[in-house]
């Protein structure tokens, strides 16, 4: 079983990729946090959302949590265009509905698309070869 102490296996894509990292805060309410985590579980996540993420070219997306702070990793092909892809994602089936649904857990402006909620992060360190 993968845990924060044992680590998380990573996919190999057989092509050059790039990574984006973002952050977002949830309301600091244990029940809301539990409910947010629950709606992202494999059993309850909306299949249209995962399909849309893949449709715009995202290879892998992971969300990590500590307290009420979220950290998202997005792996894509090298030719991925962030603005174009997230603009397309916002127009796909049930995406706006999903964003409105999860907004009740997130400290965000109501009606925001995913790209408006999450803050892209700048890499400040990389272990050199």
C-alpha cells in the first residue's frame, strides 16, 4: 500500500514530459476537508472530469494534502499549452458544474474555473545531476 511514508509510484510515459505544480487552500473545517477528499475518491469522482483532464492532454494529475493546503502535480507532454488546454477543459462536459460543486470546500471566488482557482508555483530547487 502506498502511503506518505512508503512513497508513491510514478508512471513512465515513454516520451519527454514536463510538470506543473499548483496550490490551493480549503476551508479549515475537518468535515469539509473529509468531504472534499471523499468526492475525489475513485468511487465518487465524476468520470466526465477525469475524461476531460485526459482529453486536453494531461498525462497524470495528483493532489496532495496537508492540513487544509492542497498541492497539485500535473504531468504533460512537452508541447502542452497550459492556457489553451485549461481554456478547453473549462468548456467540457460537466466541468463548470464540478468546479461549482467543489468550490464549497475551497477558498475561492464562486464561479471560478479550475485555472482561476489554483495558483501555479515556481520551482525554486532541483537536485542537480
